[in-house]
C-alpha cells in the first residue's frame, strides 16, 4: 500500500490555504465590510452624495490558472480547439461567483487579460478564447444576467508565459442594503450546499464538478507520465517524478461519468448566479454565502466570528468520481481532500430558517442542480471551526 499523503500540494509547489498571501496582506485595508467574502470599497468621491451614501463598489480579480495547460495539451494532442472556448467562462465565473457572495448577481463589468506565448498559442487559438467570452456573455443574458464587456488586453509575453494565462477583473456597484456580510453569520443557522457536478438546465453537457480550483493537483494526479514531454506545461522547479503521475490519457473515459478525462478536467466552472439571482428575487436574505474555491469545504472557516460550521450532512451531496480518482491515485487523506477541493459542493448558503433553506433547495432543483442542508452553525468559545461528517479527524480550527 502506498504511503498516505498528508499534504498533496506541498510536493507541487502550491499552497491550498495560501498562508503566505494571507500573511502578506494582513495589514492591507479590508474595505468597508471586513467580514464580507469579497472586499467592498466606496464609490468615487466625485459622485453625488446620494450615490456615495447608498452605494458601494466591488472590484475583483481571478483567473483560470493551470487549467489552461490542459486545453493547451489537448490542442497539441490533436483533440481539437473547442476547449479553448470554455476557458473564458472559468475566468469569469471565478470572479462573478465570488462577487455573488456579497450580493452581486447582475450588471457586472468584465475586463479580460490574455497572456500567451505566441510561438505556442497562435492567433487562431487566441481568437477562439476571445469568442468564448462573447458566447458566455450571451448565454448569461438569456438567463437574465447582464455581463458587460469592458475590454481587455492581449499580451505576447513568451519570456515569462510558457503557454497561456487567462485572467479577468470584474466590477459592479450595488446598493448598501443589498450587501451580504458574513459577519452576520450567527449560531443556529442552516448551511445549504449547492452541487458542483451534474448537468444544470443552462449547461450543454455533464459537469465533472472540478471547477477552477485545485487544478494543479488534479492535472498532475490524473494525467499519464506520457505528457511530461510538454515541458512548457510543467513547473520546472518541481521534481518531475511528482508531475503527471496518473493512469489517464486525455481521451480515456472517467468511470462513472459520460466524460473523457479531458472533458472532466476542463468542465467549465459552473456559475451559481442564476440560482442566487432567483433567490434574491424570492426575498431570501442569507446571513452569508461561501464560494467553495481555495480551501474547499473549509473555506468558511475564514468568515464570521467565533462560529463552528458543523457540516455533518455533506454526504447528502455525492462526491463526484473525479475527486475519488484524485484521492485514489495519490492516496490523499480525507483531511487534505476536504481542505483542497470542493468535493462536489461548489457553494454554501447560510440562512436563519429551515423554511428559507427549503426554498433555496427548490430553486436549485428548478435548474436541475442537486442541493441539500449539509449542516448548521454553532457558537465557539473562541475562533472559528469547521467539522465535517461528525468525524473527529476532520476538524479544522482557526484563531481569530
């Protein structure tokens, strides 16, 4: 039996908890609502007093990350270029769904940045990426969600980008009365989980649930060593024996799904904006919303004051096959799986009543998205805590 890995990211030069980033930014302003999921800042001082007194602004940046390397390898392996078109969705959703956690569900301005090595990613490939933005904006518009193209920049920077980097900055202005501040999370509330997998009514095919988080781990765990020939898609500072250690070629099927491994890894990051917009229209006011991105199902530990998130029913939402395979191949313990990957739960909504929780579940069902009450909140004596499945080995703590 292989030795169980306690910190899968350490061997890949990545931190799932981003301790260094948090340390470096601890003295920076946390904005108007320090407990909110996204930083919220004032609108421009030159605006009329009525606007300044009643509105706030959210500016957010995120990107695709190493997921783009899989699209690159698929292109080089002759599997087509269609995957390039879905990468913009990943970049956009990693921003919009973070912003949704503070109350933004519409009228979002998107500026994109594409960095590429033009010797490897040609103009035809670049055009497909740009087209992908337009297609995703159009799809969201059919759902009543307006995303505005605010331009962007394309840079040929082969000296530091080996393949391509796709990033987005998003901006929105909302009334102060609509702000969702996670500092309002209290004891005795219900946690509703929204599934990251399956096929929602607004998706074209089955989604593996992987999203755009934990991709460095997923890629280097699932893909076969044959792909080590693509040195440009590898971190040259990491021991090669830790990279591409899996059993899968891109065209192989992922058991338990209708997807190939390429399709599973490159499943477009699901947006929950349609669910959250309908929730807002239904006058449901959550105490907090947590996007389960970096930090997986322990992300909530960073929000609220002296709160224990008791997620004793996460098994109500299944763990998708892609996560089971990552865990099996690299032999990762449950503790690190849950704090690295979303494990099938892409977003958590925290509400005061079971009635509101049941309404959210019905809304999610209308979009063919699995959901369930996965736990509740309790008060702690100091600091925050996440406990998963009533397993005393899956307890995570953070001092405040």
